[in-house]
């Protein structure tokens, strides 16, 4: 299940540094949710947060069927 912008925003460092090209972390999060920007565009996104995002967006396996 894809995360929405608010869920992604909760994982950001909330610095609003603009280094990712977006004016705020919220704007960046919305772009990530839309697939317009890669999460790695944020130089301050922690590895733990990236792991949480990756886990939340991983495809579901149906091998048990």
C-alpha cells in the first residue's frame, strides 16, 4: 500500500532546508507520494526512515495461496 504525503512527512527531518528542491518538507513529501521525486533527493532523510518507507511500500507476496 502506498503512503500518502502526510505519512511520508512524518518520516522527514522537518528541516525545510530546500536542499531537495522543494520549499518545505511537506511539499517534498507530497511529491514523493505522487512518485514525482525520489526519497533520496533529501540529504537528511535517515536510513531508518528510508527503511520504514521501503517496508510500507513493499509489494505484498501471495506465494501462500
